[in-house]
C-alpha cells in the first residue's frame, strides 16, 4: 500500500520518484536523467519493493519519452514536408526548390552534407545538380557513370542504398574518380534514394556523414519522401518549361502569322495599286514611281538594250552580270546596295528594274519588287504589242508610199495623218539590209528599235525601210551608224544601213529611199557591210550616188582646211596641190609650173600634210582630192 505524504518513513514510498519521472517527461529531459531517479532511490536505501516499482515506472517513462520524441520528430518531418509542398506550389524556380529539399534532407537526417544528382542524357552519365554542406570542388563537379558507386547502383536498380562506411563497402563498384571525390569531401556514411517518376529514375537524392553511421529505416523512408517531392519538382519544372516553350513557339508562330498577314495585306495593296496603274494605261515611269513609294527607295528601269526607260539606273556594264544572275535564278538579286530584277516575258529579256538604297530588303519586299518586275514586263509587252500593230498598219502606208508615190500624194498624206504620221513634215529615211534569210529577223528588230518613238518601219524590196521624224533622228550619217549598231544587236546579225537625205512629202521621201538604197549598195561594194553611212559620208561616191549632187559640200569636206588656210594667210596651198597632181607627183615639174623653188613646193606640201593628214597622198584619198580640185575649178566663175 502506498504511504501518504506525511509518512514518517519517506523512503518506504515510490511516490516522490514517480513525481520526479513525470517532471522529467514534462520538461523533455535527456534519457540519462531518467536513470538517475532509480539510482537516487537506491542511494537513499529504498526497500526492494519500492525500487522495483520505480524501475517499472522508469521503463514506462522511457517508453513515453521515446514515443514523444518520435512524435516530435514526425511533427518536424511533416512540417518539413508541408514546407516543401508549399515551396513546390509557390515557387517556379527549380533551383530554389531543389536547394530547399537538399537542405531539409540534411537538417532532418542531421547529416554533414546532402546532394542531388541528375542524369545527363547527352553524356550518358549523371552529374551533381545541387549540394548542401559540401566543401570540395572536386566532389561538387563529380560525374558518375551508370552502375558506378552507390549513386550509380541506386540509379540502375531504382532502389535506396545506405552504407555506414562507403570506403570499405564492397557492394558498390568503386572507381578512382569517385573515390577521390568522396575522399576529398571526407565522406564515410552515405545514403542514396531514387527520384522516381512513372517508374523511371530521373535522379538520386543523397545524405552523407563524415563519420561512420547506420541509417535507420525511418531515415530511409524520410529521404524517399523528400526524393518524391524532388521528382515532382522536376516534373513540374519540365512541364512548365514545356509550357513556356510551347507558349514561346505559339508567340513566335503568332508573330510570323501576323507578319505574314501584314505582308499579304501589303502585297494585296501593292498588287491593287499596280493593277490599277496598268488598267488606267500608265507608263513604265508611273510604275517605277509607285514601286519607289511602296519600297522607300529609288527605282530605275532599262530596256533590253540598256536604254533608261524610267528613273536612275546604273551603267549597262555594271548591270549585265546582276541581270544575268537574276534571269538564271528567276528572282531579284542583290548588287551592292541595290537590288536588280530581270524583266522577262517567258525566257525573252525585256529589260531590268533596279531598286537603289535598300540593301536590307526582306522577303516580303523582295517579292513585291519581283512583282513590280512582272508588271513592268506586262506593260512593255502591251506597249510592244500596240506598237507592232500600229507599225504594221503604218508600214502598209510606207510600203504604198515607196511603191507608187506619184499615184495619189494627197491621199497618202491624208491617210498618214489619220494614222498619226505627218508626211508633210521632214523625215529621215534609213534603208537597212541583211542577207535574205535574215530579213524577217531584221523586220522584228526594226520594230523593237522604233519602240517608243514616232518612227515607222516596213519591209520593202530587198531591205527594211525606217522612217524617223527629223527632230529626233540627228544627222543622216550619225543616225545610220547608230541604227546599224543597235539593229545588229537586236537581230543578232550584221546590218548595213544607208541614209537618204531628209525629205518631206511622198515623192521626196520615195527619192530619199532610192538614195539610201544606193548608199547600202555602195557600202557593200566598198566592203563595209555592217556599217551605216549617208551619201555625204561616202566622199566622191556620195556625190555620184546622191540625188542632189551637193558638189560644194563635197569640195568643202575634201579641201576645206586648205581653202580656209589660203583665205586667212594668202597662201597658195590649193594651187600647189593642183600643180603637184597635174605634174604626176613630180616636184621638179611642179616648181616649174608654179615658178617657185623646189624647196618652196616641199614646204607647201608639208603644210598640206599637216592640214589634211598623213594619208593625203594615198590612192583613195588622192583620188578624192583630185576630184575635188576639178570640181572646184568647175564651180569657179569663168575668167574673162
């Protein structure tokens, strides 16, 4: 029976010891403090029955103390897990979440360090992702192959493993690199658990001490729970990364769609504007101006022969390579700070279009520029088609004029006015000839040559005749030479061109055609096929071939420098030259004819050579000079 508190034999009761045990439980004392209660009772000489009762009570108190400690530890673990779950829910930073998990693993297990490894799919091994409590750089940069070390075994088997002393544990495949890292960190006891996601190991969570230690099943379970949280964090981060990547792709796709939509709308507006220009009968300069406004640059257009049709265009030499490249690629090409697009009708080159000051042309603007080339080609084709039709009708007029100019001159003139050709105004007649097999090509070349001008052309007889208004034709000889060059390039064969005199009215124009035809024949006789000239350019032959027989012009062209010199200085160069030729080139006979010293004759002839050139005494030139001297005598008034 227990005694009361006022028992005169206090050591005969266990009540004080029981109260002491309850105080220790309440205060959370250490385990060794409970054993001290029984020891104190023994020192005070308590009866055996009381000591047995205190011993039983101490054992029960220790059980309660252990249970309470387990509960506190569970509470701490649960708090840590809840905190980790909160971190997962609140944080989007994977590094921060993993760092918190590793830190809590170290804290809850009371280890010196904790760390987490993740697989590197590209390298085929695992690497340190997060560490806490580590001091070794070598350990922090350690990489483990699958199956190597404790971590490799965990990753390979998807099961937790623990060792009280890693360095002596033979269950793991030791490698020099891993052992060196563990030794450098000073680790002894290690526990590792897998991060599982859908049955697949996506990492390993470790805790380690620098002294031997046996890890309990509760500690293994706790670390597995934290590893599960880490796996969720990784999966969530991957899902977020995938979501962000998908959103980024969607945003990029949306931006591309918007840019494409804007480009399409701009292209539609540009197409509508260019189409409207074509439908309203705009010319090439109008299209060039519209494209320049749309693209924010300066636009130049050249035809197939390199002539500028609109704007500013580089020289034909600098343009040819870029045009050839554009024609080969079928699209616009960059040339320095400019863009060049060949203007084509199928494979036929019609010209080129050049965009200046836009080196950064993007794809949408490049397509717009190429569309401008197509519109330009359409305009040039329309103009050429109209011009060819008009030229065909006007060519019939020209053929009738050359065939029968005297039949009805007034009717021909009136018919020309209806077709936009004023035969009463001065015109230049050019006669172009090629071998008969190439005459059709020459006719097409003549039509293209006159494209955009007010001239007309037609096949007549053995040649192709071109009729050009005098105001834009230049001199007859110059016009013939230019036409020979350009017609040859257009037709692809040498073209011989003869120019008649400038004339007005059907009858005079027909006569000019006859003169031009004689010039063509003369050029061929002289071996100058592929050349162009007028009667005035053919010297004495021109005097013979020309209808006007312009003797004065021929004499002036041949002897002009000598006549001018004699007139200014009162010399007798012309008389000396005539005497020299009359005497058969004999200086002695010439000095007798002139009644001067032979040195004087030589000096005068030297002056002739300076004024007329070194070839004055060559056969062809001397023949012209002698003819001119004879004609001059005929033109002088008779002496009475």
